[in-house]
């Protein structure tokens, strides 16, 4: 029996393919429409590029060859030079015949010439701090020297230069008026003698010129043991004398209590020997220190 001849398939694409093609075209148009309505955040794009670069880079020295941050900062504008980056990325310093441990600047910047041997020397980053300290020391010394000249002149005007000594701190922080203890006090006592009040009053007038500066009153004694029932030792006597002088300056001369302090040093800071009567007389003294404006920092809060 002869086989039945099959009918030829219809010409052209199947019917379902036309429908599928239409669907794909519509999807393409939809995504193109979405893309045309969207905007790219440049900052976020750079963050994504940076993240991808750090996560997937396999070249040890690729960032050095490109230049740190250059590819990220310029974005996709460097894609046209991608072949140049590709050829240079991953080349280490040893491939170029350089010592990888040599971190010196080839241009010679950051070095100073040693006048002794002419060799380059790296600058010390702390040199600036040392320079500031020297400037502060110089400012301290300059102001205190000016104060010393002024106070010395005032002692001449008030005719008290022969009753006290005027000196300056070696560090340039204050000037010091030194008054012999026998001028201010009787032996073993801390009450001011009436005869010394004119002298102390003129000292108070000098302190008024430097109102706002910190003032320190310090009492000193010799090393002879005390025999007084009122003051059991030299520490107590020197402290009481400093308080008496300071209270007179506050109550009678109007020196601000916020800027004055007092202390007793007893026999512990002698300026002369205690083996002679003359030396012990010099050690029995009251010092009044006037600090310059740069070191007047002990102001108390009200």
C-alpha cells in the first residue's frame, strides 16, 4: 500500500515566534524608557568603582603605576587609555631596575644640605615645635626685661632702691623684689613692724602698675631652730610672715586677692651660707614675685 504524502509545512516563521518577537520588542522599549528617565549619581558611581578596584585587583603595584586615586577621580574618561594601563599595571620597581626599599624623593625635595659634608638630611618634623618654644622663651625674656627696667626705675623714683633688691627669674617668667626679713619683722615674730609700712606701701604702688599680673609672696628663714611657743618651727614662721605681707598688700594697697598667693619655704631655699651671721641675715627674707603677662595663669574663678 502506498504511503500518504505529507502536506508541506506552512511557509514563514511559526505563529508563536511573531508573538514572542513582539513581546521582546516591547520589553526593550520599556527598559530604554526607564534608562532615559534615570540619572546616575556620580559620587555613588565612583564609590562603586573604588570598591570593585580594591576587591578584584590582582596587581601588587597597579595603583602605583596608575597613580593613587587617578582612575577613580577621573571616572570612565580614562577607558580610552585602558591599553596603556594594562601594559604598565603590575610592573614592580624591581622590573624597572629600582630598589623597592628606596623611598627617597628623586627630586631631592624634603631634604636639607648638611653644611659639614654636603650630604642630604631628612628634615625633622619637630623642628617647628622647637622654633615655637624658642619664640615663647624669647617673648618671655623680652617682656620680663622690660618689667625689670621699669620696676628698677620706680624703686629709684620712690627712693627705696637701697632697701630691697630687684632681680629677674633666669627663665624670664617673673621679676623678684627681695626684702630683708629684719626690715619687716622682729626676731621670731610675724607681725609687720611699723617702720616697714612706708616701704611696703611703695611696693604696693609698684604692684598697682601691674594689676592683673600674678603676684607671689614667699617667706624664708635661716636654719636656727625656733624657740617660740607661737611658731614651733621655721616653716610655720615663714608662712606666717608671707601671710602678713600678703594681707597688708590686699587690705591696704588693694592688690586683687584673685592674683596673689603666698607660701612659706622655711630654711629650705637659702641664698647664702647659714654658718655666718651675715649669711643667715640674708636668708631671712621675703620675696615678692611679679609674673609677666604670659605666665599669669593662676587667676581663680569667682
